């Protein structure tokens, strides 16, 4: 009888720990923290951990690299840490003044622009608005131009989009090997940064339609008596998924932008919405690196 009572108490205690851990996880927010140098890096991280644990004794702080591949301009010194959502400004100030820390900032929350479900794309008023017919007389796009589409995914089997999908020609599809050593396994069709896998495709039935809509405007197959005309027909679209079903904000958008840069996208499309205080030093460094590598970052911003 005593053994059963102890077993019940142990079970309750473990359940309590799981409950607490789950709540800490659910109420956590992500922060970028940039360190100043590789010299003394572990020591600086330890100082940050000690400072956080002074405020939250039950916290278990883990530093993970924000960028998987890129190291330019100090991107390899930027880490992600999870802090409780009620983290005080005082703690953030104390972390920021630790010797070896350059800055700490909350990872911005970006959202996709709203697209009405009754939008009639067949009207194609936007092409007249930008005088597309005149542009087409100069150039109708080229398959050598790759557009990195950082969005909620793309219907890669859509009849008007399938011919435009970029393929990583240096990767062998489905062999579970990173053939081109770019840091991503089997990324033949692009990348899903939200779920860290190699399938960025979506279907309209799961309500992830924003990226497909944008892809159509950018580069839907044109002159084929099907669907719509696009401004840049002839280009290739590199789908990079940063959306997830039932979530109205972007997940790991910075990782998605990194993927497009690493894999040579000429233009990076980021049709995102954000609040007035969404500026991020980390994203600015990332965009600067893109520029240096001849990638043009285009945003829809509000």
C-alpha cells in the first residue's frame, strides 16, 4: 500500500514538472542575441545564462545558431535564445551591457498580407497598372533569373506554376544525402524553413494560398492559353516555405531568407506585413549580406 502511494506521488510530481515545462515553453518568446567575437564566446554565453537565471531560476537557457550556413558580417555570432514572455526590460538591458554582447532583440513577428478569398486574379489589373506590355517588348524574363519566394509555401503542381519551379540541379532527389554540401538534405524543390524539411509544396485545401498567389503574379507560365499572365514569365521560382497550417505569422523567416541567399536567388520576394516597431538589426545584417551576394530583397511592407 505504501509502495502504491509513493508511486502515485511520483507520478503526480512528474506530471507537475511536465505541466510547468509545457507552460514555460508555450509562454516563451524568441530573441536574437549577437555576440561581439568568437574569442571568449562560451564565456560570454555563460555570463548571459547566469544573468537570466538570476531572474528566472528555473530557466534552462540554450543557445542555438540563428543561421545554419551563412557566416558573413557576423551572422555566425547571432544566436537564438528562448526567454519567458514576461521578460523585463531591465533583464534585457543587463544582458546588453555584458562584456562580449553586441545586442539582444526580440525576433520580429511578421505576417502575410491579407488576400481575400474572392480575389479575381483573372482581371489582372496590376499588369496594366505597371505597363507590363511595354516591359515585355524589352524582356519577357529568363530561366537564368531565380526568384526566392519566402512565403507560406507554393502549389508546385499547379498547371500554371509547375513549369516555373526551380530545381536544385546539384542535388539528387530522394537519396537522403546533402549532395551539394549546401547544408540542406534533398532540397531538390526548395526548402521548408518552418518545419526544417525539403518539402515547400502546399495545396489550396489547407488554406496556405498566399505564396501560390504571389508566385502566379511573379512568374506563372504565360502565353499558354491557361490561367493568368505574369509579369516575369520565363523566370524560375525557388519556393521557400515559412508558413504552417493554422498559424497566421511567419515561422523561421530568417532561415528562409538565408536559404535563398545560400542557393543563389537573384531576387528574394518577401510579401510580409509587420507592425511599426518591427525593425530588426539581425534582419538588416542578413539583407546586407544578400546585397553583397547580388540578391535583391523585395518586400511588401506595412
